C-alpha cells in the first residue's frame, strides 16, 4: 500500500482550484499533456476542461493519470520515463492498475488536497484505487 500523505502534504494550505499553483494549473497542465501526446503519439483519453480535474493519456497498456490542479501524476512503467523526462515538475507515483486498491492517505490530507469536497460512503481513505480518486473528485452540482 502506497501512503500518499508524504506526496500530498506539501500542497496542504494551497487552493489551486481557486488560484493555480505557480508552476502548474488547469491551463498549463492541459497544454503540457497535449504537447506530450503530440510528441510521443499518445492518446489523450480523458480531459474536458474546465470541469475535469484529471488528465488521462495512454499508449497501449501504458497509462499516465495527472492532476490538472496539482503537479502529480500516477504513471505506469511504460510511460514513467517519458513523463519524468518531459515534465520534470511532476511528482510521479507508481501506478500498477487503475482499479487496484494500492493507495491510502489520511482523511485530513485528502480533504486539504485532492478531495476537498469529501467523498461518498463507498470511498475509504485507508484503501483506494486511482479510479476511486477520479470519481470522488467530481465536483457536486
């Protein structure tokens, strides 16, 4: 189980959904990943700004799922070198599967960063997958 607290803790106290971080935000993230897609022939499979907070790119089975608000990406081995080289400002977290329960984080750290609006009863900070993060980060209407 990968503990995301050390990864997320530096962004506590920021509000990138209101004021973009100096080196990363919806506009710069979208532009960076569109350039990555063009340069490496990847597929941009999900990102519809301004509402979506995650950008998903794929190359066959290789996947990178990046936050549009925080300089953070969950990346499989097949894309890790490309993302690390092309976007060195990102913090990379290993991704084995989008549906494997591989991560945990403290509730307060999640509320201060990726899941500012909380989560449903189906989500547990003690064990979740990346797909859970994507679903839970959708803003309530």
